[in-house]
């Protein structure tokens, strides 16, 4: 859809006499300039890194170790898994992290004899909370930092939001610990049914 829209705009403004709202002609360079945004390029690079970790099997060893250790120390293993999600999400884009940890959480839910729905929402929320702690943890952080630099002329550092992000993440994690067992349904997912 995005490619279709940008192609349509290029074709539309290629028509002689087509102008923008301000009466100025819009050329293809103006239309494609958003693709040169450093924040967008960084987001794409982080997605490539996350996919590389997934495709190369770099996380396969730790995944198997976590699932195996669940039988001996279930609570410690679950805490370690969510801690790994938190740390990984803080230093890479959080979306691929959730995708990488889906099979781990599914395997742990099977070992627990619980529905996968009991672990998937906390997985997503922990990843989102961790993404707030660094500049590259969430793609929205990069876009907001880029806009802030353009408007105010002040660049944000990698750890500029870490202090406030950790406070918010701590509050969110406490809420997840308290509310998740109460609010999350124990429903059968597609795989179980």
C-alpha cells in the first residue's frame, strides 16, 4: 500500500501543472526524501539485525537451555526468560525480540500446563517497557528523537531516556506481576484447540 501511494504521488505530480497546497511544484526528490531519514534507516537496520539473530539460530542454544532448566527451577527460569526479553529489547528493536521469544514462551507454557495466552501478553508488555529505556529500543523513540532534533536542534543520546524509562518500566513490571495472574484469561489458543 505504501509503495502504491508513493508511486501514485510521483505519477500525479509528474503531470504538468500539478502543484502542492502552497502552489509550489513537488518533484520526486521531495517525495522520496523521507526514505533518507536516518531514523528510518536505523529502524530498518535493527530489523535486519533481529532477523539475522533469528535466522542464524544464534538464540537457539539459550532457548534450549531455558526450556530444559524449566523442569528444575520453573520460577527462576521464567524470570530469566523475561529478564532476557527485557535486556534484548532495550538494545535492539523490540518487535523482532517478541517474534524470537514466541517459541520459547510457547514451550514454557506447554511445560507449565498453561495456556500460551498467560505468557504472550506479558512477553509483549515486557518488551515494550524495555523499549522505552534506550533510544533504539522502540522505533517510535528514534522517530521522536529525530523530530525533536529537527524542531529543537538538540540531539538525544543513546541513554537520554534510560532513567525515566527504567522508572516507568519498573512500575509497569510491578503491575504485570500483580494484574497478569488475575486478568489474563486461561484460554486455549489455536494450537491447543
